[in-house]
C-alpha cells in the first residue's frame, strides 16, 4: 500500500464515489467542495490509496491585525480501514508545512476530550493542550 497526498487547489475535481467510509462526516457535495477550494485561505489535503480517498485534512488561515497569522485545523479524518498507519500524522505534518509556506506562525485545533486517538495524535505532534470552552450557534 502506497499512500500519496494531494494539496487540493481551486478547480480540482474528484470522483467522490471513491471515498472510503469515515473520511468525511457527511457526503461530499461537488458545489460545496468547489466553493471551499475557491475561498482564499481554505486548505485541504487528501490522502489516496491508489485512486481511493482514505484521509482528509481541512484547515483555514486566519489573519489578524494584532497577532501572527495562524492556521486553524478544522477537520482530520481517516478511513476506518486505514487507521493506525500514520496517515493522519502525515497529513497534519503536511498541512503544517503548507501553512508555514503561506506565512502561518502558529496552528490550533480542537477535539473532544474523549477522542483518545485524536488527543494522542496531537500530543505526539507536540501540541500543548489548552483549557477552553466551546460554544456552538445555530445561524
């Protein structure tokens, strides 16, 4: 098995019938993917096993008037058939590299406290856990 990564760019189109289960939370809508990739500062890396998507990492660049440019890692997903093979680690590291190339100096993300796999991954990558509250709003 050879896993390859691809930095998605505006105009990239994929046959999303070739997505392994559990990579994304919900089905992909081509128009949403197109809008996401067209938005400046929206980044996505996909992991492929041959032609099949087996991982994804999506992130957004935040620019501030009073802080360094930062990367918010919004989603990391790996197919249930490809867990514990280093794919998520490789994708997040590749995302950090891409973000540095684009001028980011910090990165942050959030995950559920009981998501042991994700917490282990982020600690392994050198992340420092912060205590914070999460609020969600219906718009």
